[in-house]
């Protein structure tokens, strides 16, 4: 009987109109854009849960340290990057009608500092496939570039950092590109 | 096509919450 019957998504109340066979229900619901998401702001223990389209208003209201910038091309100027400890630098870049969270994460294990930079679309996995982001570090004689499809809200950025699917560099490379302890990173988002 | 100079955005660090560090 279950094979004959189709079921609504459990997030139908929030707007999901999918009708599913019982075999496809679980997979769909994990990535449903109408499911509740936890706060995407990295490095804080925030208990917020909400719909995808409520995530950016939450970030701007509750995490005021976030800087928001319009435009496809920006220069992300991370200040004081060598300060000891584990830190995140976070900015929201708005373009093409979407919000992209740009994150620089610094790990510090007994002085061994590593940096990870990644961009996450505050949107679905499907929407993220339409974009490419490029991160660039420049100094007079060198440059370092990373180009990839942005993470989605479903995928999160922690998996990108743990999976090394991001721009990564260590302390000595950071010293090449930093000036007075600050790091300028070009961020360019484009449609693919 | 006029080239727009990208705007520089100063981003301040925020400390990673201690209770999350063990999950790293």
C-alpha cells in the first residue's frame, strides 16, 4: 500500500509542495529548502533555528559584527590576522539577488596557525551550482587563487574546512601576503 | 565596460566560542 501512496513533504506547512514516494521522502527532507536550518554564523554557539529566508535577517540582527557589502567584486580586509587563538572573520556579500557569506577561519594549535577561506551561498545546493567564487591573495611577486562553487546552507562551511575544499594557507604564506598584520583578499562571485 | 574598483571592506575578527573548540 505504501508503494502505491504518495506523501507530502513534512515541511509542507512551511511551503514545500513536493509529493513524494516513501522511498524518496527521507533524502528530500534532509535538503528541503523549507526545512529549519541552524544559525550559519561560524564559531558561535547560537541556538537559532529558522527557515532559509530568515537566516540573513537573523545574522544581521543578532550577529552585528558581520559586515555586509553589495557587489560581485569586493576586497575582504581581515584585520589583525596573527593574533593568537582561534578566530573567524565573516562578511556577507550581496549580488545577483543572493547573499553569500565569506568566511576566513584561523586555527591555532600551540602557535601552528592555519587559515581557511570559503564562500557559502545562503541558499540551496541547487542555487549554489549556478555560481562560482574566486578568492585571490596578491603581493608584488606572488599571488594565490582558489576558485570553486560556493557551499550551500545545507552543506555548511565546516565540512568544507574539514574536507580541505577551500583556500588553505599556513602562517608563512599568510606573512607573504599580509601587511602590518592585516590581510586583503579579493572576492569575486560570478554566474557560471 | 567601465571597470569598477572593488570596495574594500574591513572585517574584524571574532573569537571562536570555547565550547565549540573541541568539535574542531
